[in-house]
């Protein structure tokens, strides 16, 4: 097989791995198959990913980075107040979670294993952003004072529940926007200071 000449093999392999993940799931990811798809020798991917675990970790890390970019981009053109920012963030998260369900599942499962320090650090950016948003809601008096992590867990559970319903075909995807709006409004009403 001719040597790889046309660019960044690592990026090519990650893109191919994400396509395979979406189509076949994590169990079917194979470095050898990705090499074949990229048109390189079966040993070439090992220069970037010593084993399958390293590939899965890199894929999860890239997923957290992309989630962070998408969440921050969602609020770039919204008013600086909590309500509009929360609506935009929730919608962006759910678009990601329903468009890339297999990747999101991989991101969470890989993050919670021994030796996943890099993934924990990568996850800190998007979840830190969401934490700051909860703190903003508390500072504006929209959300009840208290531990922002506990409030954030309720929000996250709500969003994950919606994603599970959509991804499990229990709710039609075209209903997503209306459900997000209702869920965020109910979350803010239920979390308001008395």
C-alpha cells in the first residue's frame, strides 16, 4: 500500500471513526477497517492511536470539544440575560445529543473509567459553561439560591431525558424545539425563588 500523503491522518481517522460509530456503534470500530477506509497500511493508524482504546478516547475528547464550541456558539448572538441564554444552550445541547447520540454515549461511558483524566478535563469545558449559566441564573434571582451543582443536575437530567425519548423513537424529532421550550420554561418556573 502506498504511504499516506494527502494530509492529516489523525483527523481523517477520527472523521471515519465518527461515521462508523454513528452507523455501527462503538463495538464495531476497528483500526484495521479505518486504515482500509483511509487508504493507508493497517499499521499506519498506530502512529496516532496505539490501540482501539486510544482511538475511542480521542473520539470522546473531540466530542467534548465540539459540544463546548456548539454551546458557546449558541449564546453568541443572544441577549446576555439568563433566560435567553438557557433556552439557546438547552436547544444546542439537545441538537448535539440527538444528532450524535452514539458519540454522546461514548463520551459519557469513556469519561467514567479509570485513567480517563484527559476526558474529564475535556468535559470540564462544556459542563463548566453550563455551571456558569446556572450561577448566572441564581445571581439574577431567576433560580433559587443554593448549590448550583444540584440545580445543574436537575437541568441535565431533564435534557438527557428528552434526548433519550427522541433517540429511542418515543417522541418524534420534529417535536424537539417545542419540547425544549416547554422544558426550559418549566425548569425556570420550578427553580424560581419563592
